[in-house]
C-alpha cells in the first residue's frame, strides 16, 4: 500500500488527462477563490492602506537589507516553525497538519502528472511521501479537532459540534482520510467499496479546494504577509499606530497616572492567567 501509486491503477478506468485536468481545475479554484475572497473582504486594500498609514508615523527608515532579513525571519519563524503559537500542543498539531498537507499535495501532483499512466513506473519515494503526508495530516488534524480546539478544550463544547467555520478543517480531514482508505482498499481489491471511497475522496477534495471562498484556506496566504508587515512596523517605529510598551523601570513611564496602581508592584508578577489551563467549564 505505502509503496504503490494509487493513481496508476485509477488510470485504468479514468484517463490520465482527466486526472490532470481535475488537478488543474482545483488549482484554478484555489487561485480564483483566494483572489475573490481578497476582493470581497477587502483584505488586500486594508493591508496596503494600513501600510501607507504606518509610514506616516514611522520614526526611521527600514533599509532594503533589513527588509530582506525580516522576510527571512518571517519565513523561518511564522511560516516554517509556526512560532506564533504559544501553546506547544497547538503548534505541534499545526506543524503536523501543515507539513503533512504540503507533502500530500506535492506528491499527488507529481504522481498525477508524471506517473499516472497505466504503464508508468512510479519511484517508490512518491507513494511513501503521499501516504505519510496524509497520515501526518490526519494525526495533526484529528488531534486539533478532538482535543485542542478552543470551543472544545476551553469552553466544553462537544467535539462533534459543527459550524460553517469548520468547513476547511473537516474537508481537509475528509480528503486525507478517504484518500488513505481508498488506497488501502485498492491494495486488497475491495471492489465496489474501493469505488465508494474514491467518490468520497473526489467529493471532499472538491469541497476543500472549490470552497476556498467560504473557508479559511485563503487565510494561509494572507497571514505571512501580515506577519511580515507587523515586523516592519516594529522596525520603523510606527508600531501600527499603537503606543510603545510601558517600561516601569523608566521614571517617565512609572509616574504616569495610568501606571499609578503598579508603581510598587514587582516587575515580574508571575504567570497570572497562564498559571493553569483554561478548563473551567
């Protein structure tokens, strides 16, 4: 199972060109849905307007070299390692899902476009990446769904409660799960059951990529840009038009009226609300 390209056997009943056209259609859905989502929510307009407003209150100019450094820092921090998550379980779940999704999608594209013909010999590495990617996605995704989600872990709601915002994660899990089951059933020649899970795989992946406009899929592309812009505003001193962090070791800050109650408080006041997990439901 893990070393067999599931799309090779599929090409015996569905032409390889049809599979390739389907993948291209899903790619177009993602690009088109993201563009429409950006226009509809005016997120790009807000992003550029906010950047222009920040320049007016900047206290210094960020050089091109610094900007390149901030891009690298954003990619290595927010994108590759998801350092913005303070909850390490949430961070690990996200990384398992993210890298699993990337491996699953990339290997799918390679096997469909390069090795989906009936006579094609697929290098064993690609089916292994495809299956391990789907498994990683399932581990991270189901862990998040049943144990880490805020409304489940902190608010006590049922993990089976579904709202519109769950469309992305559920279609993602359905795609990976049905794909793995379909591949397994192919390996044991399960006949009609194999076809049933193939249909589920196609439907769930169509919802995943075709439903970008109604899910959080587009957010994945906008989030790194927003993280980069936030770093730029800190570097140029504009701070998104927010005041600088208070420093109680500075007499000017310590003697402000709004800081009066904290004058005699220790600088390190402990964990506060982070002392224990929010599970008081």
